[in-house]
C-alpha cells in the first residue's frame, strides 16, 4: 500500500494531519455535488391545481407583476387605480404632497402611515405642529384618510401639549382628498 501523505508533511504550518487520500476524496465529493447542481433544466409538467391556488396565482405578486419600482407598465396598469403599494395611490401621493412642507419622520406606503416631525412656523414662533396621517383603504373614498394634528406651545422654555383641534385635522383631510381627486382626474384625462 502506498504511503499516505499528510497535510503537515506538505505544509509545516498546518497543525492537523489529514491523510492525502481523504482530502482528495472530500474534494471529489464536493466537486461532484457542485457539478450535479448544474444539471440541465428538466421540463415542467403541468398538473391540475386546486382552484384556490389558481386564484392566488392569478392575483399576482404583492408588488405587482412588474415589481416594486415599475416604470411605465401596461396600459391596464396606467389607467387603473391599482398600485403596488398597500393603499390607494392617489391618496398616498396627495397626502405626501399636502404634507410636503413638514419635515418627514416616517412614511410607510404598505401600511399607509405618514408621520411628520415637529414643525414650527416662522410666522408663529412659540407654536409647533406634528401630523400623523393614515390611509385606510385601497379605494379613493371620502373616509379613506384619517389625520391627527398635534400642537404644542412654548411655555417658559418647555413645550406643552395643547388640546387637539378637530377642525384643523378635518381641514387637512379635506385638502388631501381634494388633491387625490385632482390627481385621479389628471390621470384619467390623459
């Protein structure tokens, strides 16, 4: 039987001794596993599926057929209100447009939430506002958005919470809804 070399004999820096045939066998095994993974593509057989699975497949992916960041898209996608985000696209864009003057703290298009940071109007020093907007539906509806406006006043160097003004919240909601209708009309007009 031929003498088995060890890694230690081949390279003195190695502390372990593994016989050369074992190393060679391990390498061959790894190489064969790698090459077997590169096998040719097998033809797919079409089996009848459960009707429920077929419905799920027909709906498409979460982000739409063209992915999350689709540019252009099909004519059907351009004219519909379908959106890869989790809420109505018109309401989402309208809310972002309406609140664009406020510093944005968080925006989640899948959950439909927009949270701004505190904003102090230079025309009214000592008062600051924060807005939370939630898009509630995938359709453009009058009750599809809910806005909360928070107000604080500076009192002796400390910001103190003020009661919520429901009229101001409703005014911001109406502004978002009006902008969403404008965006929808502009898209349908093309």
